[in-house]
C-alpha cells in the first residue's frame, strides 16, 4: 500500500508539472495595485478576476471605480500603457420624498428590508416609486457612504466609490451612477402623471415640461412624465431648478423650500 501511495504521488506530481497552466506574471503585479475591496464595481467577480481581465485585454486599466485615477495609473504602468483619464462617478438616490413631504398607504411593522416591504403592495409609501428607507443600500455599501435621513437614503459623495452595490440591491431601481462634478439633480423617480404625483408627494416631478422648455442647452427632457438630465450637455446653470414648481430638480449649494404634503 505504501508503494502504491508513492507511485500515485509521483504520478500526480508529474501530471501537475506536465499540465501546469502558466500564469502571466503581470496578473499578480496588477492585483497588488488594486485596493482589495472585491466589490464587483468593475464588472468582474472581485479583484483577482479584474486583474486577469486587464492582462487578457477584457478590461481597461482604469476600470477599478474604488481605486480611481491613482490605481488606474499604477495598473497602466504594469501593462506598459499610458494612463487614461477617468471621470469620477458617484451614486445618487433619485428621491427626495422624506417623511415630511410624502404620504403613506399604511403602517409597516415588518423587518427593515426594502425588498420585503416592497413585496407588500409596493411598500408603505404613497408613491410606489419612492425610497422605502429600510436601508438595503446602507447594508450593501462597504464604504459607509449611504445613510437614511428622515426616511430616505442619502449618499455622501465624498465617500462613494461608485461600486454599484447599492444600485444592485435597490428594489425600486432609484439609485443611479452619475458624474461627481454634476451639480443639478432630479430627485424623483416617479413615472405617474402629475395629478397622482401631487396626491402622494409635494416635491415630486409632475412632468410639466417647464424645465425642458427653459433649458438653453437641451440638457433636460421629459420621459414617462419624469424629468431627466443629460449630464453630457448640462452646464449646471440652474435655470431648470428655478423653473421647477415642485423643486423636484435641485442644485447643490442652493436651498429648496420643502412643502409638506396634505395627509
């Protein structure tokens, strides 16, 4: 039996050498450049998979959202390429319907889980498109960039790495990745008509088209009763925020008046 063990061991050793798959020496070098968050924000299953993808040409050297430009430069150096510039991105929650300005359909006493509450007639919030505030996004964020403020998720753009984990877990699909430098935002996700929006939330978009008509840069448009911004055209002039009757469109640094909804 001992002899057979030695024989089989030698056979396995020979097979290991014979059929060994050589790893590109650049893969571990690229891996060392990465932050090790394993968040999946790059579109691959962790940092190891991303490193392999970069070396095989399936991913760009600046594809790590957590590491940003500095990590992209290091990876590019390993690959013998010039570092490409990347625009910093952040997550944004398209809802401003906090407890003061939105109505409720019922009182929810279940687990603090957005998916579970959403399964009950779309959640307790009167607007079926609004943030439920149970914090699935908070739990999914590995960087402490999201918190619940007055019943609505809020992103700290200085901490956000745009990994996309919050986007994936939101059952309402109201979190999107936008340019960090953008100043004007539509804080609404409702696709209801204006009358129904008014009945549920005093700061929701009513699709009145005033923003679209007054934008000189063709950067705002209405789709399914909801204003949307083309960030490639927007210059953050703020005209749309001034014309918006419900203040569903806001500009960073300005104060929008909050009008409580009739309960």
